């Protein structure tokens, strides 16, 4: 394991049966509240993508927490991918299925420059449905997904399989 994955492993708290029975919630609050660990994680991610991406996109809400400081460290812009109904103006939407029902993510239609190389960031890769829908938005918006970066991957859910051959990295896979 790398030093950064050790940091994450030590500072992410497992909360059983939240938000519902059977789910082990990965609580990133202890990681965020440790300033040195948070900075080290952001710097580690930014170092790996220096000069390789034009923009960072983060998925609401916890993808914003990691995505925005990575964008700042890289000196590129940040695009929020939001839950449906939050963004003004022309938007592109993508629906995806959850265990019960469906959800929808949206991005502003003019968010990406044509051909922009996008680094997509979220906290947890679980089934991959959210990230796959976000990739679809980026690509329909005329940009390309250069890489996907997650703090934690729940490997047993095989979320990567839904992301086709796009490059995926997780700091810690459990
Ligand atoms: P999925 O679409 O199944 O890959 O779920 C990913 C989204 O749900 C991410 O935005 C996560 O923040 C959240 N999520 C899913 N499972 C968990 C979990 N066990 N702990 C914390 N967040 C989760």
C-alpha cells in the first residue's frame, strides 16, 4: 500500500447499517478533519495528473470536497456534476438506476470546452452507476474522460466494470 492509501485506511470510518440495513457507509469525516492527511491526499492526486487534464469534474456532494482542491492544485477549472434540478440554464441529464428506483445527474450544457480532457472525481466507487452516468454527461457534453479518481473503491461491487475501458484509479480498494 502507498503512504496515501495508508492515510485513507486509517482515517475512513466504517459505519454499519447506514443509511440503511446491510450497507457499510464509508465515513470520510475523520480524513477531512485531519488537515495534514487531507492536504497530502489532494497533493498526491494532483501530482499524478499534472499537465494531463484540462479540467476537474466532481460529483455532488462529496466529489466536490475532493475535486475542487485538486483542481486548484492543478491550476485548472472545476465543473460540478449535480443532482437533477439544481443547475440553471441549459443542462444535460443522465438517469441511472439505484437499488430502488432511479436517480439523475446533470451538468450545464456549456460546462466543457470541446475535447477538454476531464479528470472525474468522487469519494466512493460502489456499483459504478453514478460515475458511469457522469461519464456519459461529460462525453455528451463534447469532452473526454481522461481518468476517474476515487478515494475508496468497494471492489466487491465490481463498479469498474460499468466504466468500460476508461482509466480508473482508487487510492484505497477494499
Ligand atoms: P454507486 O453509484 O453505487 O457507485 O455509488 C456511488 C455514490 O454513492 C458515491 O457518490 C458515494 O458517495 C455514494 N456511496 C455509495 N456507497 C457508499 C458507501 N458504502 N459509503 C459511502 N458512500 C457511498
